[in-house]
């Protein structure tokens, strides 16, 4: 096979792969009841999308709570280490997966209502498993956090997630939970 044909075949394969959008379907239970569908943006944050997809496929997000929920701002979840329903919620938000942290994949996409971003510590290269979904625009986050997706269905379910009342939006009492997180095409 000629180099040109190999390049053409590879380019066609990459284009076909890019057309296969990956997403998540999240079944939420608690004060919020319903399903949220998220379009993951592989072209914007390929390493972060790969991580979220791998964790979802492994079932790591199933049973993980929304531990930090701030009215008019966002709902945060994804602590697969300390954020399990029925666990000690005092540590929720402090953990991640057993995989290494990810380097930032910042973009020009704004943090608008329904945008999904990766949570991190002060270190820009510390995102791991936690993510948040925006209730409203938060443009002060633009260019400082990795945008990984956007809600395409079920924003009303996100809006109904139990709000935090504790320090820094910590949910007091029984938090809402991601019952099941499924990767969809």
C-alpha cells in the first residue's frame, strides 16, 4: 500500500472516530430524580474524556454522591474514593481514582449553564475523577478549568439536585447520588 493511500486511510479512520460522539447517561436519585445526558467533548479534552469514560465503564461512578452543590453555581460529584453513598461524607471531595492526575486541557469554551467541567485543586494539572455541572454561567472559570462536556438532556434534573448548606456548599444530610452512569455513543 502506498504512503498516500495509508495516510488517506488513516485520515478517514480518524475522521470516522471523531464523528462517533461519546456521552454519558447519568441516573440520579434523591431530591432530584431522573436521567441526565451529557455530550463529552473528545476534541476539546481528549485525556479527560478518556478518563471519565474509563471510570464510567468500570462502574466507578455508580453510587457516588453530589457532595458539593452551590445554588446558582454548580453541582460537584465524581469522588470515586471518598464520595460513595453511605460512606463518611466528611472526606467527600478529597479523593480521586487510583489513576494519575491529568494535565490541564483548557479551552476557549465558556462555562455556561449545563457545561461540565473537571474539578481540581489549586494545581491546574490535578484533575482526576471529580467533575461539576453548571447551574448557571460561571465565566470566571473560563480558561482555568477543563471543559469536558455539556448537558444535552435533563438539565431540569440537575437543577433539582439537593443544595449544599454547609461550608463551601457541602451537602448536609442525605446527598443526591449518581445511581448508574453509562457510556453512550
